[in-house]
C-alpha cells in the first residue's frame, strides 16, 4: 500500500464473518502488518457502527 492513499497508517481491518472472506484474504492483510479483526457473531449492531464510521470517513475525506 502506498503512502499516497494514507494506507500506511492502517492497523486494523474489521470484517464480518461472511464466507467470501478466505484465509488467504486475511493472510494478505496480515502480511502487510494489518491485524484482521472479525466482528462478533450474532451481533448485527456492530456492523452499524462500522458502516457509520465508513460513511463519516468518506464524507470528511471528500470535503
């Protein structure tokens, strides 16, 4: 990841437990030093917080 995108500062990737995320997906991020954190099972409200954060970042980054 390049410093142009600011991705060098990323430390965590919060993801859900969907089946499309494989072990190789997690390994790709772990190799770059990003810790993959799975959302708690049966906790739909946790995704709402992640979505709200993503919206806020997207809105602030484009202003």
